[in-house]
C-alpha cells in the first residue's frame, strides 16, 4: 500500500507568485530555440574555421576588426542601458526610464547602421554570399544575427512608443521585461559571433 504525503498548504497568493507568466515562458522557449539554431550554425562554422584548410581563404577581403570592435562595445553598452532602464522603471523614475529606453534604441540603431555600412564596403571589395564558403558563413552568421537585432529593435521601438504614452509603471512592466529578455539574448550572442568570425 502506497501512502501519499499530503500536499503542503500553500497560500493562494504565494502559489500565484511561483507561477511563471505565460508570456515570459513563451519568450524563454523562443530564446532557447534560437540558441539551438545558432548553436547549429556555429558548430558548422567551427568545423571549417579550425580545419587544416587556410582560413580565411586567400584573396578574401580583410574584415573590419577595429570598427566592429567599437560597434560591439556599442551593442554591449545598449544592454547595460536597458538594465538601467528597468531599474529606473521599478524605482518609478519615469523620465529617466523613458530617456534610458530611448538611448537603448538609439544604440541598437547605430549598431545596425554601422554593420550595414561595413557590409556595403565588403560587398564592394568582393566578399559576397556566393563567392566562397567564407562569405557564405560570414553573411549567414552575422546577417542572421543582424535580422534578430532588427527584430529586437522593432519590438523596442514599439515598447518605447508606449512608454512615452505612459503605458508602463513599476507594477505594469511586462512588455518592457519581455523586450529586455530578448535584447539581452541578441547582445549576449554577439560577442560569441564576433570572437569566432572576426578574431
């Protein structure tokens, strides 16, 4: 005979606090799927990068290391400003919250614009998606990440427009939290791609 222990008597309010918000769970599952997707691409890249074949192949243009290093710092700084943004919202510092959120969006836009400018230069120098495996990997890894940043920036601009209309406060911050989680993902992923592709 099996005797089941009685379930602990948890107050209803505490039980609700233990439950994860469905939207947060959804974004976590999405980020997990994206990590697996990028993990597959990175694994393929690593096989070629560390194979006996010379990498990058002879004749390929030099990647813009200095500019991209500065651009990497810009994206990482946007993650830090988003952290400060959320702290300001929770402290009910509404003006500071809106200004920091605006700064985060501006930094994300600068990152994308600088990348786009550098890609135009690389295309001009002959690095295309189809002319070599190096070009294919470069545009797949870096380009797909840029698409994710663009998606995150779109969501951030939507949240920003609502923030300036007073939609968020210390008690109602879900939209900001979801956007922050995704932004942390794209900012945290980029240094890995930068180290693999550019260094």
